[in-house]
C-alpha cells in the first residue's frame, strides 16, 4: 500500500482553520480526506457537520470524507485510521490534522519521523499555517506559539486581509518573510483556496525544490560568500536595509523567531559538516524549527539536499549538478533566538 499523504493545518485561535477545512472538505475535488481534529480546538467542525456521539469518534461524511476527533493521542488516531484503511473498512486518500490554535506544530511533525509504525504508513506532505491579518501583530508579539507556527510553515495563508489596510498587510507580509523566507504567502478569503495550494506541496520531500524566496537570498547573499562581515547583522534582523526601508513601523518587532541564510561557492568537507551540524543540533535543536539546504559537497557530482525539524535531520542525494551550473551551497535556518554568528562562522569552517 502506498504511503498516505498527511497535512498539518495550524494557525492561531480564530485565524480561519475551520473555515478553510470546511471548504476543502465540501469542495467537489473527488478526494476522500480524513480529518483528525484536536478536540479542544476553539470550534469543532463536528458541531456543524458531524454527530460525535459514536463510540469510535470516526464519522463518515456524505462526500466520502471522514472526521475523527482525537480522544487519545495523535499516534493512536493515525494508527487506527491506517489499520482501518488496510482492512478496507475505511476508504480515504489523505489525512489532514487540524491542531488547536495554541499548539506548537513541532511535536506533531515529529510524530511522522520518530514513530516507525506511523512512518511506514504516512508521508508528511506539509505544514500549512493560517495567519489572521487583523490580529496577527498582537498575536505574534505576545504569543510564542503563534511565532512558532509561522516558523514551521511550508505555506502561509493570510486571512481577513479585507479587514485591514494595504499598508498593514504589506508590513505583515514583510514581517512573516523575515521569520520564514521559505514559505510562500497567499491571502485567502473565507477559506477559498485552490486545492493545488493545499495538497501535494511536498514541503517535507527532500528532493523538492529549495523554496527560499529568491529576493531574500539576493538581498543578503552578497556578504556570505566572502568571509562574513558581520557588522550589518543586527540591522538585518530588523529588516532595515536595502529595498525594505519603506516599512519603518516594522522595526518595532524584534521577533525571537528569525531566519538567516548561508551560502558559499566553496565545497563542504562532508566529515566536518556532519560533525558541526551534529553539534549544533545537539545544543540548539529544540530552538531550530525548520532548516533546509542544497549543498555542494566534496566528493560527489550530485547535489546533497538536507532538511530538519528540531533535532531530526535527514539528507539525501539530489540530482546531478548541471553542466555549467554554478555549484553553490544554500542553507536557510529558521529558529528561536539562534546565534547566527556561531552558525555562519561554523559553517564557513566546514568548507574545503
């Protein structure tokens, strides 16, 4: 049986997760979706669509979708669904896990890698994060869970943009990009999102393209390939340089979730890099939300693709470097108060 794709849907209270989910469930896309819901969410889907007094808390809907409200832990819910699918008792194509608005998506994502039984049945596709344009600034200022949800995202949907001015939306987009440059952002109205932007994003696929915003790389890339002059770093954290000075009010946010990019045209020494990454993951792993890279490694003609969540890190051989292609390593790190200088200087010392 092929692996069941899984999507984690997260976002702060009231950001519109349930609205988005209802749309996805009711749309005529021909896909059978199983939804796993953390039952202490602020608004349960089953209030509207489901009768939730069944023994097993799994309810089949009219269009073939399934809803399952978690009464124990996520692992057992996933195992139960996979077992029922294997036995032909339930028919579904994919799973969506809606986390409660206060949840940190990290442990949910880790379930798919740390648990062998889950890893043999499911493939984690992506983490989708909804951000409420009207309340985002306050939530991101006050709540670390909201910042972490942004840091983990493979795709960010901004809801309620119709309730705020264009300048506010622009400032929010800019702020989110500094926290997480690898997640595309898209405004959504009342959960109206094309299905292709929700599923099969391959955010956790090691061979998927390295989706860092190219302008983000351009803006900072010039200094990383040549011996890091670090005097500008602190400015950069606030988005104070180059083309982005048009949002002076952005500088007030010194978010603890930030991103930075390392790039170099010199090859990495595989042993040194492995030792260094092992060491930083050991020390900073809990604060490293997402990290990803395409690496130019000594001793192979192929790109090395690596990514991780917290302490879990994986790498894979990617395609061959094309003839004439510039062999450049690019890595993005997204985390909570990570010591940027230590990371950048350490990586520099792993180069051949």
